[in-house]
């Protein structure tokens, strides 16, 4: 990893003076060989001579503590020096360090925002996204969706997929911009083409919610792509399509496989779907053991419906093995999760 970082940084050396280049080569080589004292001294000399790469490297060294003690304040000071010399990555890394609770240190949103803004102005488009997020969340500033949208526009213009996706959300929600589902579609689509899985999912959800019309094949392709990328909610939604035979040929076994993947990935609705399939024998053989297993999994993920369903089954002779203590325990949990009907049953038990 050290070698990769060293090689990456060395690519910038060709643009500086011969003397500085020689000193940087010594500094990088010494660092790679474990002679940290010499490396740090060389970087410090270069940084004091206004060589931004050296300032940036010192920031990395003091933030990671490899070759010296971790020192957040020193790391930030060197990142700031690099940033003052218009080294965009130094601005961004300094910003990230300011908003990290590194070793229980204080978070400084205001300085972070200034650094992200400067990095964005230097065409580091990931920092345009970070700036937009800070205005969106009100970190160090008042919430300002208009400014947030402006920075996302800058980031998206620079092909930053997170910025495009965030812009798609603003247009779909009408925050900072006039609500416009066509614009939302355009920006989600751009982000999706740039490899942003959440944008792909949000794009197909606009279809699912009836806001846009797209071809059936595109719907299935988007759900499949985002499921393959590990988005559990997409796997669940794809499972629903195969369960109902909507847009695709009905395939219950594939649906069960997709629900299982989604449930294992933390999508509670998938756990509920598969539990109900095994309970009701909907296109699969009734299996109360599996039904119980997935209701429990959903309940463990704090899904009130799963807890309540599980509780009701423990009171029925023909469902799970009757266990009233278990039943009321799960009613209690369902009640604590906001299920009013479960609260009524639980209160009756207490009385």
C-alpha cells in the first residue's frame, strides 16, 4: 500500500523543479525503505519552500502515524499549507480530518466547509459533493438546499456520481429546486451510468412509484444490476416481480432465492415476504420451521409486523408449537415497536 501511494505521488514530481524533484525522490524512497526521520526532514524542507506535494505528504504522515506519532493538529496544519498552495487533494483531506472525530478530537465543521469549497473551486468534484452535503445537512451552516443543489450541479458536471445522484433526489423531492421528475430521471440515469448503485435503484423506484414510464426490460435490468451490486432492497423488489410474474415470467424458486439474499443482507421486508410464503404455502410447500425462522429474523431486525406475526403463531395449535410465554414476549416487543394491536394483547396478558 505504501508503495502504491509513493508511486501515485511520484507522478506529480515531473512538473516541479529539478532540485525539488531530487529531494522528493529522496523523501519518497526513504519513506518506502522505512527511514522515516530522513523522509520527514526532506518533506519539511520542501514544504517550507512552498512545495505543495511535500506539505500534503506530511499531512498524511501525521494523520496516519506511520513513522511518527499521530498528531491531528499537525496533520491539519500541513494540509492547510498544501491547500494554500492550491493543492486540491490537500484541501479535501484537511476537510475530512476536520470532520472526523479522530482519537476523540473536536470536529470543526466551519473549517471543513471552507476547505471543501476551495477544493471544489479547484475542480476536485468529490469536494463539490461534500460541500453540497454539508449545506444539505446544515453542518457548520444553516440548512440551505439551494446552495446544496448548486454544489451538486458542479460535482455532477465533473462526472461525480454521488453529486448526480444527490441532484436526482433534490429534483424528485423538490428541495432547493422545482420538483421535476424528468430532471430527477436524467440525473439518476447519469449517476447510474457512472456506476452509482443507489442512483440506479432510485431511478427504477420512480417507475415503481408511478412517476415515470420506462420499458419493462429496463426495470428488470436495473433491479438485477443493483441486486448484483449488493443492494438488498433491490433483491427484494426483484423477488416480488418474480413472485407475481410481473414484467418477467413467474419463477417462485428464484423469488425465494432473491428474498433469502435480501433478508440475509438486512432487508426486513424480504424476511417478512419469505416467512409468509412458507406459512401460507403460496407456490411453495408449507414449512413452519422456515416460516418461524424468517419471522424471528425480521423481529430481530426490529420489525413490528414480524414480531406480531411470530407472537400470534405461538398461540395457535396448527402453527408453531404453542408457547404462550414466547407469544407474549414477542407481543411486548411488537408493542414497543409501535404495533397498537400488539399492545392491546400484551396489556390483556398483564391484567
